[in-house]
């Protein structure tokens, strides 16, 4: 295989789609605004070569149609980031992986496998590694344990490294005899061969100390106590420790807290501060402070939720990976703790309906968020939403054009202009135009259960077909010899090339 073929093989994933990102000059919060979308075409050698040549960047979808993966990644969105220190730490922990600089300057930690492995197994172990590294809030790819292929879902993509490989900024950091280097594309391919492992080997990676160390402890405390709690986070870590010990060891939680402080806090907190924290905890029942540091960086919600004294089902699940199928109406997919959820626009918009969808599809009911908080959450998801294209026949425009053609060319055709008043379309061969009454077309659309356009929107659509021209008053002679006039609408006779532009569909309600 040549180098392009080897690169493509390393990032083998979903077979029938890939990702692309368009970056605009507009900046939000100091970052360039980007629009991500899914292209329903396989990731090919030509596309990969274009990526490596710097022509068009592409992304790969790690999860395949059978919910398995041969590569995965941690996406660490932190600036500034010392890539060499991160790679060194992973090497010391004997984690088989490659650290690459991401497009935005963060890091993509890639894992490559010699065989397909379950996406759910990869996500569990990757979350454990992320928490152990102190990056528990980073994104994991694949973002989901399953994709709903039969519903049009394809999952989420990650941007590939080595865009414009000759002068790339998305390089791998690998170790050589003289230290770490920014690897060339050829060196990156060789490193993939070196770091690829069997799924079983990956699942045996242990970066949190012996399995029997701090058994039953929530993941953040297990990680912190394993590496030692240092200055800058000792008080908050001690508070979290007290909350856990009250739940798990109600009879001797104070003495346990004091003992762990002496052994694993560097330096240990003064006894007076420990007593102050204990007195505070005795006043009422406190919950875990998962979103505060240093706990947040070592968080593993998936594991914690299943523990006897973990966060339980009362906490909000991890919500990410929003995708939308650009059909009409829209169909949305969301990752809930790695499980895929299908939503209508109304279900995504409304917290109560979101709860119902979780109950019906995932068999659990998350806590209901306040409307304002939910709006903030959804707007954040929409900023990084993946758009999935669909065939035109799944859009309102495509459906309307198909029905319009059926109406104008179907079995019931007017033989003379007089029959237009009876609801039939009439094609004037010399003019290459088809005439009809708007009411007759609307009746036909309603009969076909197409009510997605209002009368005004149908008028606008016809105007666009005709470049603004739309209706005319026609005078004709009846079979009885009488002259009559009628207002009719017209379009070019089907068979001629018709080009129309998309129009904005007026919604009865705005999303928020």
C-alpha cells in the first residue's frame, strides 16, 4: 500500500459517510466560526489525498454500521497545551496511543486497533484514561455507543490530522532517541503500526493504580487520592471526600477523612480546617461538587452513576454530539451518556418532551432542567451541530415539486382551456406552459396530505419557478360560444428544465 492507502486504512470507520468542516472568517470568542456537516459518501482515496495535499479537509466517523470501531480518540480542547508533556505522561503510563496537535491547537489522542472492538467498550476505557489524565471533561470519539442507521443516523466525525501534510500544524508528537519530534506523515504512519494493539490489550490498560485501591470510591476521588491531592485543590477535594465518606461510612467517616488527609494530601490540611469542613457537612445533606476543580478534570460520570455511593440517576447525564438530518421536518440525534437518542424539533426544544423521549427510548428519566438553562444547553449544542444531507425528495421542496409534476402530467388533463375551471390543468403546446387554477392545485395537495405549505408559500414557490411571473387573466370561449375570463397560474411545461431556489418555510413557533 502507498502512504495514502495506509492513512485511509488507519482511520477506517463508518463506510457510507464522512465529515467536512467549512471555516468562516467570522470569529466567536476568539475562535473561527466553523460549520460541520456530514457528506453521505464514503471516505475515499481521492478525498484523503486532497486532505493531505491541503485542498479540502475531511473527517472520519470512528463508529461503523455495526457499532464497532478500529480507532478512537480523546479530544482535549485546552489552550495552551504542552503536547510533549502529555505524550510523555501517556508513555510513562504505558498507554498505546499517539498525541496529535488538533486544528484548534488542542490535542487529539488517537488509539488504533488491529481488530474491530465494541464502541461501548472503547468509550468506557477511554473515559477511564481521560479521568486518570486529568481531562475527564474532554470529548470521546466515537461519541456514541450505537448509531441508529435505520433512521438515517451516521454518528459524529473527528477531523483528521496531517491536513496539508507538507507544512501541517496537525502533526503527531512522537518519541525518538533524541527526544520528542514533530513527526512527518511517513513517521506518523510508522508510529501507528507501532502503537496499534488488540482490543484486549487496550482494555487491560490501567492508569488508576491497582484495582483494589480505594474500592467503591467515586472515580474523581479514586484518581485524586492515587496521584495525591496537592495545594490549590485540597479544600474542595476534602469537601468532596467528606460527602462521599458520609454516604459510604456513616459510622466512622470523620476518622477516615482525617486518615486519608494525612496519607494522600500534600501537604496535609491542618486539623482545624478538616474540623471546619466536617462541621459544615453535619449541618445538612450536601451533594457532590462534580463540576468544580479538581474533581471535574477527573470525572467519569458513566462509572460514577453506577456506583452504590455515586452520583446516581439524580444528576444530569452527559449530553453531546448533536446531529441533524436536513429532512423536512428535521430529525435530530443526541448522545446521552454515549447512548443515541432520536428527537423531533419539539422534543429538543422542550425539557418535558426531552424527558419523555429519554423514558421511551433509553428507559430512564433525567432531571428536568429549567427552561432558561435548557435553552443555553441546546444553543451550545447547536453551535457544533453536524448537519446530515438528505435526498431532495425528503425535503418540502422536493415533495412539492413531485406533487406539482404529478398534478400537471397526471391522467386527468384538460383537453381545452374551458376545462381549467373544472379543476384540470391545461398544457398549451405552442407556449410550452401549463395553466391551472390555484384553488385546484391546493385541493390536489390537500388530497395528497401535503399541508406543509400555506397558500402564500405555494404562490411564492410558483413565482420562483417563473422568475417572478406567476399568474395571468385568460379570456376563452366556451363550447356554447360564450366568452369568459379566469385568473390562472402557470409554470413551464414539465420536460423543460425547471430551476428553483429554496424559500424560507415560515414556522408557527420559533425554536426559542
